[in-house]
């Protein structure tokens, strides 16, 4: 159904007020927005098998509840997606199929569902004999074994690939012994897993080494000798709460593998199990991660500041000090044991398993700028955060997620959306820094020039930028050019940016693409023709309302606002879409995303309307 072509201003104000009330309701008085991630079939499958390996009797009801949840959430085609609203995909369906091998043991009727999963999995390999099936999975994921090795390991441990020990010939042996080398040379080793998967490299490599038909080769003997050292390294990487990266799949894979490798009573295994038990939900499911509290809090602060100043002030003023103190308290103050990152960055969560990264550090810096004025403690934290971002910049001028120089695998490379976010943070603090720390400001100026060079080269011929950590399940290649393009366009049109021919040309191409990508209903999806969502429509409208938006965007903005208002005030008002990509391309939805992105768009629209009326 098409939305109206215009929206009365009072209706827009009412809609914005409704979103503000919802954001206020979800605010935690500690100074943050906790948010809530969607439940994940993939997380639930791996966690259930890990707990069944270690506590089959003591946690019988919990395991049964998890397996029942999986049975109840199967898609009509017989497979599973990463969220209950996601289409079936091979990774999740494979792991659920493996978990359902435990169904009879826990009195869960899954015979028909498991048979349907096997039928769905013919899309991977029509010939489901173990050898052919394993080869099809390895070919599907290619050189990056971050996910193929864990999938095959769980299939082997649940008996889905045949009897041991021969089954381990079908599972790649990860070179876990390389973890014993100095971390500083990891970027040169071209490891078969991404930087954040070192715990999985160790644990999954160990279970293969311990249970597989290892020969007496020199490398096998070396692995045996280095096992104690690798376990000590793994122990130093495990956070206080037991969850690696606060991620259920990674922690469950590590816990399951260590238990199967003979380390059932090891500290890492026990703490991993404790994390899984603590993070289980009442309905039997697990989310992909515990929370994204720091990330959504910074997004919420910046979204509120996009609206009319008096409105933002009314909502933020009573909590400004608490939010600022909470954000300052999340800054990492030590060298991080996981990535060896220096102090100064922010992670996505307030929990100990988080790892400092570029997107969250940029978001925190922008939120602290929005909350100003800055006191000495804020200025000190800000300078540390700016130094942290500058150290992360890659040789190509772009910004990666965690570690400089890790570019062999996709999720370690520079990417446009992170680079754009960093540009916004650097520019927001440049003027202040020039007064308080001139040498740092000069470094920031050089980094900004290099970042813009990177963004110019990363823009496609169509005018788009492709993000790394966000996608669209229905778009070609599951990429999300709408998200990436809107984020970079917002950076190019930030208030602190002085116009210049190069960035203006980039912005014009991006604007034109967003205009052509708008759907007939007035909203935007992840790509042209993809169903509209609140998240992508909010981001697009916000970007098109930038400080230097051309007149030809007015009609598109009006239609976009009308779509947002119609959707928010309608029956399906703020349902989140699975647009987030977690590690190894795991999809998630976050309840706060539609609220935050729509709030920012409607708020900026109201500001432009007030400005236009004032000019008249």
C-alpha cells in the first residue's frame, strides 16, 4: 500500500514525540540504553550441544527447552535462519540439524523436523554422504575457515558425519600451534580464521588434534608440546564473565571443543559453561551476543541531538551527567588481552567480553561531543580515544574494525561505514583539539585527508559504498548499499566539513543513487526494490537532509517522512528488521535500531522545517 505523498507537520511531531517516549521508557537509570537482540537459532543450537556435552543430567530441562525452541521455530521450508524472521541459510540449518541429533536423548520429538532439515540441506550437497557433504561445506566457505571448521566440528561431535576417529579426516585441522607465536606477527601469518576467532582456532584445532587419527609426524609432536602454552594463552584471552566477545556462538564452540578434547575441568571450559548458563533466555533460546549497550547508547544520544534542541534538552538534561559518566566508564583503560589493543577505545558492550573497535569508539566520541560541554575528565578521555582511532588507520587510509593491518580475510579489512564514522568523530573534535593539543590536531587533519582518499576510491561507479557489519537478507549478495551510502553521505555533509569539489562530487553521486533507490511506497530497503524498513528509511532520510542537501531531494524526503509516520503510527509500528551482521555473517535484529534511526530522521526533518519557516 502506498503512503501519502505529504504528512501534516503536527502528525510528524506526534510521531517524533511517540518515539521519544519509547526511547525514554527504555532508558536505564544507570546512564544507558540496554537494548535487546533477537534470539538466534544458531546460538541456541551450539549452546545446547555444549551444555549437553558437559551437564547432560544437571541441565536436562534447559537443554530440552532449547531443543524444543528450535523445533518450534523451524521455517516453512524446513530450514532455519539466524533470527526467527530470517530466511533459511546453510550455516544455521547445518548447526540446528547437528543439535537435533541430541533430541531423542532429551525426549524432544524432532524426527520430522530433522528429516525436513536434511531435505533442505540438499541445496548444499545433493549427495549427502559424509565425504561429499564435508567437501561441499568447505568449498562454500572458501579459504576463510572461521565458520566451516566449527560447523564440521560440531557435526562430527554429534555423529552427523559418521563414526570416530575417521570422521576427523573430513574436518580441517586448524593450526592452533600458531597461537603460541607472538601476537605482533599474526597479521603476516595469513591465518585461516579472522582476528577475533583466535579462541576458536585454539579450541577447535585441539579437539581435532586430540581425537583425530594424528600420525607421529614432527608437526603432530610439536602440537602436543605446545598444547599447554596454547591453553595458557586461551586462558589469558577469556574475560572475567567467561564469554569470548560476549558472543554465544564463539563461547559455545570453544566450550564444546575443549570439553570434547579432554579439558572438561579446565578453567576456560568451566567459565565458558557458566557464561552460557547465565545468558540463556527464559524461552530456551540464546541471542547472538549478550547486548550492544554501548553501541545503541551512543546511537541514541546522537539521534536525540539531531532533533529540535529544546526537545533533546528536555529528555537528556535530567540524565546528562549519568550518561556522560557511564560512557566514560566504558572506555578501555588497559592493553586488551584479546587483540593487544592499546588503551583508549570503546567496545560495543559494557560487559567484560567486549573488545574495543572503531565503530564504537567513533560513536562514543560523537556522543561525548553531543553531551558537552567537556570537562577535564572528558577531554582526557577524548584525546585517548582520538589517539586510539588514529593508530588504527590502515595504510590504505581506511579504518578496520579491531586491528590495523589484518586484511587477508573480509571481516578484517578497512571498510567505508567505519571510516565514515571515524571521519565524523575526528571532525567533531578537531576545533577543540586544535586549541588544547595542536600536535594531535595536525595528526587528525592528516588522517582525515587519507580517510577521504580511501572513501573516494571505495565509492562504486553507481555512487554507493558497501558496509561491513550491516547487510540486507533480500538484497543481491546480501549486501546493504543503502546503509553504507547513507552513513558515508552523512559524514560528507557533517556541519564541521568545509565544502570542496572532491567531497561534493562524491556526495552528489551518493545522493543520486539514494534518490533512485527509493521504493514506490516512499521508503527504502537495503537495495533498490528490497522491501522498505524503518532502519534503512530513517538512515536515508537523515542523510538526504544533510546540511547541504540539494532542492531535488525535497520530494524524496517528504515521501520518506510520510512512510515513516505511516509505519510508526500503524499496526506494525516498530518491528526491527534483521539488518545487522555479527561475526561470520550472522544476522541479528536489535529492538532499538528502528526507534533510533527513525527518531534521528524525524528530528532532523523537524529542525529543517523550523529553519525554513524562520527564514520566511
